C-alpha cells in the first residue's frame, strides 16, 4: 500500500511539472480546462434578453462550477452575471411575464428578479428539486425530485434519508431489474413530478407510485409541460412491468389540481418523449420512436390532436433524427434540430406538415429558442471552437457571445477537414481529419484513429470536453475520426446496419477509411498508427486487438476506455437490457451463436498489440469486469499493457483532476509506441 501511495504521489508531481511546461504554446488539457463552458441559452418573453450559464473549472475543488449570466439579444452589450458563490447555479427559466428567473442552486428551486436581485428560495424539499417549469399564468413551478415511492410526505422522505445515512449497513436489496443506471443505484428511490407555488410553499406531488417520471432511461431533458390554460400537465413514464427490457415511455396527461393520469400514446410501444402543448392548446407535440426495444430508432416529430386523440407525424419524409424543437410565435410552424453529416442544422416545417426547410445549415446548434420576432437563438460550436451563443434566421447568423475568443484565438486551432471513402458493399462513408496547429506537410506524422461510442452516435464538427480531437492533434498527431455504419446523421438505414453486425461491415468501413487516409496523405507515417475508443469504441479496440492483420494498415498501439469485451458477461451485468436484446437479437441463451460470433474475448489467441485499458468502477453501463477481463487476457498473453482504474468515475471521466490524469496517461501511452 505504501508503495502505491508513494508511486501515485510521484506521478502527480510529475504531472504538475508536465503541466507547467506543456501549458506554454500548445493546446493541452491544462489549456482546455481554461475554456469557459457556455450553455443553456433562454430567451426572455419580450425577446430582448438571453439568460445562459457559464461553467468554470475549479481544479482544486475537482469540479465545474456553473453560474447564470444575461446578455442582450442584439449583441454588443456587457454580459451581466446574475449568480455567484461556490455552489453552482443552473437551469435559468424566465417567468411568463419576464420579471423573474427561476433557477436551481443547492439542489433547490430559487427565483430572482431578472437583474439578479431579490433571490428567494422556493422549494425546501429534503430530497432536492430540479428542472423548473413555469405554469403559463406564472402561479406555479413544476419540478422533479427523487423520493421514496411509499412516502406520502416530505417528513417521511427526510426520516428515511437520515436513517439510511446513520446506518452502518449500506447493503442494497432489490426484487426488480434496472436497479442501477449509469453510475448510481436506483433500487430505492423514484423520480416524481411536483408543483409548488411560484412564491414558495408546500410542494405537491403530481405523480405517485413505484415508477419514475420521467423515466431516467428515456428522459430527453425536461419531459413535462403545462397546457396553455394551466389546468393540465403532460409528463412521461414507462408503464411496462420490466423496465430493463422496455423502451416504452408514454406521455400521460393529468389535471394540475389532481386526478387520474391518462395515457395518450398507449398504442406506441417505442419511446415517446418531450411533450409540448401548441399555443392554442389544441395539440401536444412530442418526439417518438416507432420500434419497441430499439433506442436508436428514428426520432419522429409527432402531433397529438387533443380533441380526436389521433397522432400524426409532421415531417413524414424526413430521414434524420429530430432532436430539440420549438414552436414559431404564430404557432403555425415548428423549428427543430437534427444531426446531418456531423453537423446539427436548424430546420423548419409547417405544423400541418409538408416539406422540411433547412433554415441554418453550417452550425452545430443546441438549446434552440425562438424569440417573439422569430429570431432563433442557440448555442453552436465546432471542433476548432467551443460553444458560444448565436442568433439568426435564414442566411444571417450573428455571434452574440465571445467568452473564449482570446483563449482560442491564441492557439489557432485547425478546423476539421471532411473526408469520404468507400466502405463495405460500396457504401460511401464520411468522417473528419484534424491536423496539429503547427502542421507542416513536409513532415511525417503518426496517425491517431478515434472510434466513437454508441454505436449509434457520431463524431461531429462540435466541441467536446471529453475525447476532444484537438488534444491529440496538438500532441503531434494527425487525427482521423470516421463515422462508419451505425453512425447517426446519415439516414436511418445507415444507423440500422450495425445491429447484429458489430464487428462486420463497420470494421470494413473503418479499415478502408484508415487505409485511404494513409494513402491520400503522404505526411502520415503508415508505420505509426494507433487507435483509441470508448464504450462501443472500446469494443472496436478489443475487436481490432484480435483482428489486427490488415496489410494496408497495422495498429502499433491501442487504447480501450470502458469497452465491451465479453458479450455474455456484459449482458449479465449491464442495466439497459433492451439494448443488448436488440443489438444481438436476443439473449445469450436464446441466440448464443451471435453473442459468440461478435465477442472479442473469443479471439484472445490473436492478441499482440500493446493496449492501455481504462475503466471507471462506477460504470454500470459497461461494468468494470469488462476492463478487468481484457487486461487479464493481455497480461496472460504477455502483451504489453497498462490498466488505469478510476474508483470515483462512471462511464465518463468528468472530474477535472481525473481528466488531467486520463489525458496524460492516454497520450503518454500513444507516444511510447508512436514517437
């Protein structure tokens, strides 16, 4: 134990020394931690102001602290900070009249004047409160809290929490599946919906019972909304008995004053989420997936007619995944975002249906808002620039904030370059290439291939605080980010083609891409190629480990973060079983052949490539046993390998000091074999 403590101390001191040197000139992890994290823009009801958050890394505190700011929608004015202190403040939400802003701090709902004055705590619920939503008349605020389902009041919840905290026994007992999720145990409490008077008082439960609302697996943000007259509230829950094998979240409506909730999407067995009433109150818009059990099915924009009970899809011929949406001021159109070839444009469609119009194309839009004059407000970023707030409509887009201008301009980060090649069965595949800031075409560079997770996800031309390609490029690598089969933004059929084929056509897509990027670019040294990936990307790293025999492109080193290794053991320990049921067309005992065919652990005899294995002990999606198993196999096969375990992280490395260690360890491992 002493040896471990001394070794860790020396390692951290070494990192500090590296940080002091590497922070000069290059864009390192230390420099990225200086980036201020702009997010969550919210337009005031009069369309004049935008509230938003900025997160700053508190390295010593090992966390990110968010505060709320406000700026003019016309731009050029001073940005005013509304909250302060050591605790984060988040989720700014304007009151209907625009005079107040609700927000969350200290796990409670607060309200302040629009200029930041007169802060008042609204909720005092012992289990905490989040996700504030104002009623249209401004009298109520809806929110969620994690409570004991058998408790009738907050005193009961408080007593149970205090008893659990005081008890020496920390055991978990359960009689159902989905008893844990991502990085937390969910065996006791449930998420319920509440309302409280906007001037404070006793919170009243809207939902009750042994279920989550919203279900944390389906939640896409704040999945509840008031009707325009304030008399009804829509929310989502999963009515199925075995939640772990079901994606059947439905939309329910219930009177705000109490009553029996009514399921309005009972006929659909896939996800239904994001309910929002139209301005005239005649319809409820929502996002929906048609296929039961398939979490990567196409998200459709739906219109539920409250009078007839019928639901219809609005943009019928749209083949991408509808993400955020917002109504136009006149209520006749819907603006929405959707992934498309690595970007996130803003689209528009008539509420009655018809053709989809792309309004703003070359952006990665998030936090979409529509002002009363139909100005669109959103955040956007790229691989070369972190998020800032923008406004626009049509061809005019204006950047309103420049929070990180000086920091980013000082590093002259290279924009991503697009690339296309031919994958399996002649399919065109798309991806990105990122070069170092000081790129010189006359030099030879090692290649770092980054493989995204999901697998139904994508590399986008957007900023990230994890797996940021600039970290690799500015450490001296050419970075290749392929979007093979399974990637989103290329149509639903492209997404579908990875299910049941995890190491098949997608592997060909990847290897053809690697071979092609090397062939086209003489500045890439074909003898110095490494690959890294997380989650499904980690699975593919494990698959490559057993199949690293392509004569066109040989990997000299690999990095596997929280990757799937043994499909059978993964099935028995993960939480969202609908995922494995769909991806491998059954269970290990009903479709053993498929689990065996695509499981990397069956190819250990071919393991030869040095690998770094990284895992979080709190990862309940891809449990830590997956990382331990592959490391054991590598060691037994005498393959050079290193294991990095984070006892306080889940599927992602989120704490700043852990992130620093992750980056130095990963880049150090790649450098050892490629430089």
